C-alpha cells in the first residue's frame, strides 16, 4: 500500500511539473508572438487615457484603435508586467506596428503626446481665442480675455487636457518677459513713455509691412511723425476701430469713422494695440532706423517706397497707382 501511495505521489508531482512546464512554454511562446511582436495596426494611432480610466476601459481603447486584436491580450500583458505597469492619464501616439509591450511601456511612462499651436504675427486676440476654442484637445473656458497686443506670436507645445486659459496665460507671460528685455535695450530719446506704448506702435508696424527688412525703416517713419506731432495716418488702425479686422481692404467710408483708433483724426498713438506684434516689430520700434523719411507707400510689388517730403511721397503714390492700373488690365 505504501509503495502504491508513493508511486501515485510521484506521478502527481511529475504531472504537475509537466503541466507547469507546458504552461511556462505556452506563456513564453505567447510573450514572443503577441507581446513582443509587431502590432496589427498599420498606421500611427492616438490613445487617450482619461483620469480614472481603469484597465477595462484602456483595453477597449486599444482594441478599437487596432493595437490589439483580442481583449485578453491586454489582460495577459498586464498580468505579466505586474507592478512594473501602472497606466497614466494622457494622450499617446502609438507608432504603426508598435508591439503591445512597447504600447504598455508608453502608457506606463506617461509621456503624453506633445501637440503644437502656432500663433502667427499680426493675429488679434479674438483670432487667437477662436483658435483655442476650436481645439478639442484643450479643456475649459477662457474666463479672462487679455489685452490686445499682450500675446506673443510663437509656436506653443501642449498636451491633451491642457486648459485654454492656462495656454493663453503662458502666451501673456512669454510676451511680458520678452517685452521687458527689449524695453531695457531701447534706443535713447524715443517718444514712447511705456512698454505698452511700444507694443501699440509695434502692432501698427506689424500690419504695415510683412518685410522684415522694412520694419526698422517703417518704425523710424512713425517715430519721426510722433516727434513732430504729425498724425500717423495708418490704415490698419482705422480698420481695427471700425470692425476689429485690420487686415481687410480699406474703404473711403472707413476713413470717415471717428474712433479712438482712427489715426487720420487723432494725434499720437491709438487707444490700444491693433494686433499681437512679433519680436521683430517690437525690436524695430525700440531700435528704429535713424531716417529722414516721413512717408511711405506700397511699391505695388510687395515692398515699400519711402520719401522725405510730401511732394516725393505724392510721386510715389502716383507710381503705385500706375502699377496697380497696369496689373488690372
């Protein structure tokens, strides 16, 4: 009886070892074929893990995105990873063909995908807010609308779930830091009393010329006008005062509208900036060209014609109109 019991025990132990061995081989084979093998998705996909999402939700995200073909693949991968896998909230870009192991490592590390938003020089605050509101991967409402000209045109990186107000605040902080640095290095004897006045003038320069080489000369013309008490007579300021759109073509009726921005009527600077100027435009007004010129007009070819006297300016205007007429034919 004892020997029979011993033989039974031995067979049971051997059987358990064989089963365990087969299970180990099976898991290792699965580890190689599924966990480490290239994923079935043939293109990059985004996976969003919201705060509070559990494993059940995450595995469904992966299956819908095509990263896994079966839900239990995620369960086994999670089991094998143990404590070395702890998913973090975020938006993840899973490269085409990424293995399940690499995908879980990405979610564990919490390296949320960096998105970008470019604010173009000359955009108004209203236009910037419109861009932010159109981005579905940002959150929250904008409760504090910044002053015109207080945002720095730049490319900003952000992650999924960033609040719109936080991103807007960052644009303001960047502008403030750069403005302070530029103001400290300004030329002497400028007719600008505060950094804000520099921003206002820079916003006008920004919309008067898109050529970086002309900025300092245009700034020099406007500085000369401010010093002499001559009106700035800038079309973009007129348009901003009419409907907040300083980039559209101007009409004669616009020029007759007396607003706090119509520099054909008012002397000095308008009430506020008319857009968010670039670094180059701010630097141009704080270090303008020393020029005798008091006038400028488009040359009809993308550049500007400058003049010291009204007679020379009128001749440039006639040349511009002649070129415009030739192009219209």
